[in-house]
């Protein structure tokens, strides 16, 4: 039952790492499948993380440091088990003035833009554009606003991040400088992102874990 819940919550690798030494679990019919799926999921997540870091270096070489809003930044909070936390995609927050430079770099690196002919006017309306790299199995969502303006409520919460780029912190992940929200804004973003999930299709254990680990990591730096 716990294995099934872990799969439903997309937390199988974290569950397996904690439970694999349990003798009763090791005797169950699902153990071997859980083990193989865990190995596969972690390997694929490592590949996606490497793909993100590689393209992030290409972008930062142009003096542009997108904010990694969750994904890689959240995995960093899990320490040695970081790659055990699956991420279906990665979200980058860029300044509107840098969007087309980032778009060009991503396309040069093999990413297929979901809106290849998007105009500045359209960008100002949709607020985010997807880029998929089939070879690297990575989906990037490039945002020009933290939350977006799908409805009035989100528009209002989005206004809580007026100087996100100015406030952002640089953290090192695998030896590479990555820009993240500063601690208070990171916690706030994760809470608001979880609320958005709650409105749309429900909140999962993974979102709750991200929030708790963020607070644990930065509690002395978070302004309450």
C-alpha cells in the first residue's frame, strides 16, 4: 500500500531509499519492480538535471541568470537524495527583455519552442513558453512572471515578486552557479505554487515536502 501511494505521489525513489532495508518490504511481490523503477527514475532525473545545468551555463555565459523557480532548486534541498525527487519539467523565470536571447540559445541547443513565432505582444499576454528537447528528454517552461495572470487572483499574487531578479540568490549546484529566489520569496513561491495545484488538481505530498525542507534550510533567513 505504501508503495502504491508513493507511486501515486511521484515519490517512489524517496520511498524506496527509505524502505529498501525493511525485511518485510523486501519479501513483497512489488519489491523488485520498485527497485528497478527507482533505478530508472533516478538515472533519468540525473540526465535531466545535467541537461538543465549544461544549457544554464550557455545562458549565463551571456550574462543572463534565469531564476530556477523549483525543480532543480527543490532537489537541492534534499541533499544526497536530490535526484530521488522527480521533476517532470523545469521552470525558468527570465526578464522580459532577455526572453528572445534565451529563446535563441535554447533553439541553438536543440530545444523546440512551443511558440516559435511568438511576438512581444503575445508574450506579454501568455507570460510563459515551453521548450522541449526530445534528445535530452527535458521540458523547460520559460516564464516572464513568477505566477502568471491566468485569473485575477493569480495576477494579484504575482505582484508579490516585483524585484525577484534583483533579490535573487546565487547557489551552487554540482559546482555551477544557479540563480534562485531569495529565501523568503522561495518559500512564498512554493506555498503559492502549491495553492495553485490545490485549485487545479489537488496538492501532493511532494509539494508539502518542498515547503518543509525549504523552511528547514532557510529558516534563519526567512522574513516572517
